C-alpha cells in the first residue's frame, strides 16, 4: 500500500492544483493576520473558511482524481496487488497531500507571526486537526460516490450536491425544523442532527474549544450543557473519527463486487 | 493451466457470459475470437480478477483464483486500450511497474527492439497511439510469466513493430508459455494461433485448430469460416 500511497502523493504534489491550493491558504493566512492583527480573531475567521472550503476541495479532488486515474487504476488492477490496497493507497495519497497543503499553507504565516508566543497555539492546532479530519472524511465520501457512479458527470454532480447539502442546505432545514417544532424539547434532535453532519460537528468542536458563547448557537449550547466542554470535545472528535471510518469501510465493501 | 466452469456474468440486464466452460492446456497460442460484444474482454478480465463473475469457477493450475490476487504475479496482461497517467514519463512508468512486481524485468532489450529510446523521458500524455501501444507491449513482456494475455495487441502498430510483436509472441511460445490473444485480424490468427476459441452469446461455440474450423465450416478461407460461425450455421 505504501508504494501506491507514495506514488499518488507525489503525483498530486506535482500537479498544479496542489500548489494553487497551498498558495491560497498561504495568502489567506497572511491576509487574515494582517487584517485582524490578532491571532485569536484570525482563527475564528479562518474556522469559518476552513469548515466550508476543505470539504469542497476534498470532495472535488477526490472525485476528480478517481475519474482521472481510472486507466492507471486498471493497470494496477492487473498487477499482483490487492484491490483494497490500491484504493486505500490512492485515498490516503490524496487525503494526505491535501492535508499537507492545508497545514503548510496556514502553518507558515501563523508561525512567522509568532504563533508559539501566543496562547492560541492549541486553538490553532485544533483548527488544523479538524481541517485534516474534514479532508479525510470528504475524500472518502467522494470515493464512495465515484465508485458507485460510472458516469463522470453524474459523479461530479452528486459530489457537489453532497457538499452543498452538508455545508448549506442542512443548516437551513435544521433551522426551519427548530422553528416549526419549538414547542417541543429539541435537545436530542439537535444533538442527533449535528452528529450526522461532519461540518456542523467540526464547527461546534472548534467553538467549544474557543469558548465563545455568542457564536455557539443553539446546538453548541446544547452540546455544552449536555456534555460539558471537555467531554463535548472528546465526543465530537470521536464522532469525526467515525465519519472517517464508516466511508472507508464502505469503499472496501463496494470494491469487493466492483467490475473494472 | 486454466479451467473455467459454468461462468456467468451479467452487467445489469445484459447477459455477457452465460454458463461458459473452457479448458486451456499449458503451452501454445490460443486465439479468442468472437463478434463485438461477445464477451471476450469480459472473459479475460474475469480471469484477471478485474470483473467479478456472478457465478462459476475459475482455476489456474488447479487453484481457484476468485477473490485472490497474488496469482497475478504469474500473468502478464496487455490491456486493450493503452491509457496511462498522462503526467508520467515512460521511464517513470516502467520503473513503477517494476517496483510493484516482485520479479526480474528485462525491459532494455524490448526498449531497443521497439526503438523507444528517444521517448523514454517524454510524458505519456504526449505520445502517439502507436507509441503508447509499444510502451504497453514493453510493460507486458518485460516480465517472465507462464500466462500471457493480450487483448487486441496489434492496435495502432506500424508494420515493423507488428513484425517484432509476432517475433516476441513466437519466442514466448517456444519457451512453453501459454498465450491468450483476442484480435479481429484473421491473418494474424492464421499465422500464429495453435487453437481457436470462438465465443458467441456468452458461450464457447467452437474450440479447435484453424484447419479443423475450416473443415467444419466447409470454407477454405479463415475469414469466411469465422463469418460462417457468426451466422450460426454448421455448428
């Protein structure tokens, strides 16, 4: 698996898009720090961007890579390598290279600004951790979609829809349901709904750590009341981990019956 | 060498392999023929484990290969369409495939045979179809394996390359290898094939030598004999 991972990783690292992505984060980091002039404030802005952007990039990269490397995958399938090894190698190659761009792109400006002297270092670390989780989650989801759709256009369509749904529509539906059922106790519904959306979950995770009650919102407040800050953090990290495990498991299951 | 029993494969509603039985003995060149869409590639891909049959059994050297993967170390496969990662150079691709297989490779001879030296540092995306096919052939024949599967090996080759390809095929045959070849070029079949396996409607319709086929169909020309088989007469 390591050979395939290495190959996919370097293949992506050489591609122009990795640089664009890296440069984007680099510029974003510098601009935010310059405008806010404060690490803590920059982190909050950054959170809002990362939480929407990493899933989008992860989804698109995942789907694109799968369809683009189809012929190569077929070449690999005829070699004495296990199927799951090929796809896990590719998956990890993409997820790790995206995470690299994220961590380096944001890490460099924050380090230069003097992150180590500020108290925000753990918040920043958590932000990067959550961003990495989102990369792994959404690349895995993208692979699931691509494996189930032979048609490139359809695959792309579903992938974008998935992102749109989780990043935008989900919150809207959730909010409407809260308003409509506001006469009932909604704590459990709110928590369940959050757990089923990795983007919401990430947001709450970071806000719990940052401890900004004004931004927590309803679900965040419920989370905090229910689990307290530390247990809440731990639980949401655990659920994010499950969000990686489950799609990866499904990729492997799907592979067993797939024809190439 | 290869034993296939009652192999079924459906793609959606389309039945491609319908209870196919086939036995291929070790050594020799087997031409797998059949009209477009008769299931030749599906058969080959099933043997390679790329297509997963709905039911049936495939054995190589008396060992079931379904859901296995390490047996592929004994198979060289030339895919039908040579599409490689576009941003890789020829050298890198060869190095990578060598890296993935725990086997000795003798690519140098083949590279000089097909005059690929000037292309070694070019990216695969910039090569012509014929040159890609030559790279494809190098990748296939650089390993020493008992079973060699060629899916439309002649696509896009110029006459010189074609002559070299035939030479290589003959050399492998002399080393007592088993070669499975699918093609639509009947002159090639007549020239090299020891046995013909004719597929139609997902079943084996005929197996035997070129001469047997001609006698059975009452034709003197192989092309007509095959055409005759396709119209399902004389069988």
